[in-house]
C-alpha cells in the first residue's frame, strides 16, 4: 500500500464530570487526509486546505506525531501528508487531535501496522504537546479508538474504550469566538473542595455504569460538573441560557466541549437531537455571534479509511 | 408472618478511589437478628448478645432506623428486636450499618414489603446518623442491596448496584485497636489538588468499568487512593508493610476499610486469598496487637433470611 485516504474525526473531551479523562468521538464532523509514501526519507506537509496552518513538519501537529512514531519504529520511510481541514482550529472539538491521530493512523497502516491503535495514542499526544503545550490524550484517544475513551492514567499511559449506547446523539454549537488558552486555564482552580470532588467522582462512576447498561436517564443525571463548568462557562456567551434551553427540550445533558468555546448537548435519539439543535439555533440566531451547529452520532470506529 | 430471623452482613465502605461512594458486602461476616411483631405499639430492643450496646430504642441504631421506617409507613405496629452482634463495634466493617439495615429489612418484610430495598436505604441511614453523626449510605447500601454499591448522590439519594466479578475475595484484617472518629476525621484535608482529584476519578471510572468487564487486572490497577489513604493509614499500625506484603503476594489491591482500623486485601480466587491471609497473619502474629482475620466472597444478595 502506497497511500491512504482517511476521515479524521472531531472529538469531545472533558465530558462534564469526566474532566481530563473522558472523551467521545463524532461521526460526521472531521477532516480528510491523504498520506502517501515518498522516497525522500522526510515528512512533508504537502498541502493544507480549509485553514492556514504551518507547512513545516516540525511545526505541524501531524508532522511531529509522525516523527515520534517513526523514531520508535526506527523507520526512515518518508511520507507526504495532505490535510483538508474541516474542523476549525480553536473550536474545542479536537482539531489538532484529528490531524495528529489521523496522520499516525495512516502512517502505521502504510508501514504494515507495527503498532496497535492503543499504542498510537502516545505518538498522537506529541501533536497535542505542540498544539497546546500539554500532551493530553482525551481527544486523540477517542479519535483513534472511537466511542467513549477513558484516560485512566498517564504514568503509565492507560486508556480504556467504553461502550456507546446506540441512540446517543451529540449536538455541537460552536460560537465563532476565540477563547485564549491562557484564559481557559487561568479560570480553573488548582485546588477543589473534597466535597465537590466526591460529587464529581460519584457522577463519573455512575456515568460509566450508564454506558454499560445503556441507561440513558442515568447518563443524563450523571452529566454534571461542579468543578470546571462554573468557571469556564463564563467565557462562553449565553452558556446558562443555552444549557437551560437544551435541558428544557429534553437533552440528557449539556456542557462545554474541551475547553470551549464549543458546547454540546447530549441527546437520546435523532428526533430529540433535531429538536434541541433547532432550539439552540433559534436562540443564537439574533445574538450577533457567528456560529456553526453539528448533529452527530457517536462514532464507534474512530478514524475511517476512505475508498 | 410474625417473626423473621436474618443474617445482617458486614460491609467495606470507602473502597480506595471510591471514597465516600463505593462499598461492597461480605458473605460470611455478619450479625444475626431476630425481629418479631409485638402488641405494644413500641420498638423494643429485647436482647443484645456479643457486645455492650444501648437497649433503649432511641439510643440504638436498629431502633431509630425502624422508627424512621414506621413513621413514613404511618404504622403503629410494634416490634421486638434481638441482636447477636458478631461484628465488633468500631471495626470499620459496618457494625452499626448491619444492625440498621438488618432491622429495616426485617420490619419491612413483616409489614408486607411497603418499601423496595432501595427505599430502605434512607431509613437505615438514620441509624448511621445516630452512630457517627453522619447519615452516610456507603455501608447500609451494600448491606441491603448486596454486591458493590455506588452512592451516586445524596440530594436526591441515588444508589446503584454494580456487578460483582465472581472470583473476587476479600481478606479483612482487623487490628483490635480503637481509632477515635474525631481522629480519623481530623486527618482528612477538606481541600484537595485538582490533579489528585482527577487521578482519583480516573481510577474510579476504570474500577467501575472493570466490574462490568470482569477485568481483575484492571480492577487491581484501579484500586488506588492518593487522597485519603496517605493520611488515614498513619493511624493503622504497620499499614505500609501490610500493603506491601499483600501486593507482593498477588493481591489485586489493598486499602483501608471504612475509616479503619480494618484493612482489606482484594484478591482473585480462593487460593490467592488464602495465601494473602496467611502472609498477613504471619506478619502480625508477633506485633503485640490482637487482631481478627476474615476471608469472604462478595455477598451479592445482601441481608439473608435464615430458616
């Protein structure tokens, strides 16, 4: 195999009570990438469409992720990478993760799969390190594995794939504003009350249970975050009103995707998700803020190969 | 039915990363109770063997739990309660919870089951309030429901029963020392670092997953507690050494039961549990501290009716 065309999905990290550990993968929001072997023993980002991003492979998240993989594989094979970016940078739905995860997935495949999907996570994390200074796994893991990913621990890195109840739908509202990483980090308290931490882990434990038992109502009752959301939501225009609208219209839960500005409504069933999407759209329409809306199933496969 | 004889099991609360939310139920450690209707419209603790405990029903955990149940049931039926205490008070394996849970279970049955097992939890919690000043549910819930109980939240009270992998065994070592509630509370920090809280909820989420998938190795890797154990373990003689012995001999995990002084080793299979029990016994034998040892399956049923 000389080249591979793939779909690299968007992802939602920091899922409510699962801050820093739980993410999920989207079905119909993502980039397309073409990765092709070259004879130059080097990684070249040959084309990026849809967005202005660095073409130097040392400064591109896909480039550094592939370099990390090749180093561990002790391979001198070169690759050309084309990226058609459809996920906006800074959206909070894993734009950099899609590129990093997509690139290592394709390169691994073209090399004859020396690594498992789980082993690819640590290479893709190097892209995240370049993008944000923090080699986090909660976007690249669901992009690679699909479904819901639990980052149990970093030392050692251990990631679990959790089940995805089939009727789940994600409505994503992306207000086209910029939240500076500096600001989204600054608002987080580095100490929390034990009482709130217990509330958070009780909810996360129940959420994990609900994924196994497909108990949608319990999932909804568990999608709570009293530790991060109260502070980060301040940076998102009309967050409280959006949340109220989603919940009043039957969404299971509502929260911040990643570190924002995108927000998500998790819904049971297509019909409810369509309704919630319409209500959010109607509310935001006259707010003088440009926005995008997505409605997606949970993508249980992760990165997909395109014919 | 005029009377009921029951087995009221011991329980392990504060299971490592599940501090305050996760407990499990033991199979062969517990009290026996006999509850009989009387014609006096009052609750009488007619006999307690095995331990010195208050006979006044207002000062006895079983008495106040039954009173809470009868009040909500609007019943004036009276009951005589006999308790043969085999679980030592202050052991950290749910002595008061067994009496409270056992009493409300039997009374509910004798009244024709006006309440579900889940609904009985809140009445039994009144016994815990009397015993410790804190109406916690993480012992009474597993005593009533059996298996592993997750206390998702208190307002509203929501408790889930989680699956119990069949090969699990609990080895309990109870050093016969007294830890004052005041001391076990005083050592807990009321604020924790966000980083440690995230580590804790990542492990708890993985632990819940392991119960569903019967992944014993993952369960072992998840039984970690960096928030409470480092402080409370100081109150338990030779804790670090006991833990090292258990883990070196193949236990999945080791931690404090409740607020101590009992400690538990969770093991896979009878053979490993027997080995770990022997090693712990051998180590403690010359330490000039009296102790008891138990080895138990997980009791998936909770309270049992005796013929």
